[in-house]
C-alpha cells in the first residue's frame, strides 16, 4: 500500500519565485497530499508572505495547508494574533516551532514579551482549541541539544503540551529515523512522527546545508554522487530517495513528508515510483 504524503513549500520573495511556487503546487496537488506546510523565514522575515501563500494555496488549490509559526521576534499577543488570523481564514493546522535566530545573530533569544520556546507556544496554541498542532523533531542531535536523548525528551514535552504530531528534520539513512522512532516509543510518545524526506537535487548544496544543520552526510552517499556523472545525478537522486522511502514503508511508516524546496520534479517522481497516483494524466503518461 502506498504511503500517505505531505509536502513543504516556502513563501516566495520575488516574482520569479512566485511563479516557481505556483508551478510546484500545481504539479504536486494532483498527488492529493494529506496536507502541505508553508515555512516561516528566519527571524519571521517572511511572516506576511507566509500568510499570503497559505491562504492562496488553500483557496486556489483546495489543499489542507499548515502554516509554520515561530517564537522569533514577536510578543505572545502578536504571535497568537497571527494564529487566530489563520484560524479565521479557515487554516486549522499549525507547525509550531521555536524558530532560528535572525540572520547575523548567533543564538535564539526570546522576545522579552514572547514565548521562550516551542513548548510554551504549543501550550498556548492548544489552549485556543482552534488547531491541530504539528512540531519539529530531530532524529540526529539538534545543534543545541544538551545531552544524548535530549531531543526525545524535548519532543515528549511538546507532545505533552498539546502537539498532535511531529515532523522530523531530514536524514539520509532509514536507520537514523527508525532508531529515533524506537527511542520515542520507549519514552512513551504515541503521537505520529512523520519522517522528513529531502530528495537531493543538488548534492553539494544539500551537503553544505546538512552540515550547517548538524546532519550526518554518510561517506557512502558522497561516494555515490562523486562517482556518478552529473547528467545522471537526477536519476541517482530519485533511486536513492525511493530506496529510503521504501525501507521506511517496509518498517511500518505510513506517512512521508517531502521537503520540496519549491522544486517539485524529484518529489513527484519519487511519489509516483512509490505507487501514488496523480489525478493529472500528464504526470503519469
């Protein structure tokens, strides 16, 4: 049986980026994702753009859209006002995150009148009774994790505060997620944990990004791309992502969340390979 899927998009900052977002949504919407999420820029820099993208996608494509919401650079009142604006527009899912520090700032510092962390944000959103709340999870240690197991403990706090499910950071080996899933189950976490899947469109770019995020890039993965001709990288990326997803599904994973980076072709092709069907006949011709 094919897995359930969801997609992440990010809001456009330019006209060209707007065209790319709408083309991405147009291409992936026929796969009928359970939901799609729209990110928030570091420091809340795309707050208004996120709102516009969320409402437009929901209105024009009929998708269930989850809006990212962070604790960065806003008071509690401002943050909850943004959340309620989403609810008033019919958006009932929030991806609640602490958020990254603004550009040029080394570490996250709470606004004096804002939420100190994602647990506080989740608790406040849950108290409104207006949202399904998703949170982030880290199969590999978060750069700020204080000790082994801290990421599992922190996720449990967010679930206990009222989160309904979690979406993980991307990873490159199925065992990374499976070990984390087992540790979460042992800690008493029963909420769904969706693995975050990143199809590798540009290996060097993904490697740099992964290292900044503290994610392990396996030697075997580097070797595969380095030994493959560049004109074959796309086919290799599809195959490796398909193999990763297949292993997860074989281990009982029912949901996959794709980080599209607003470049839809690889995500679409992997989903089709996994047995999903597109309502757009041109995608399966």
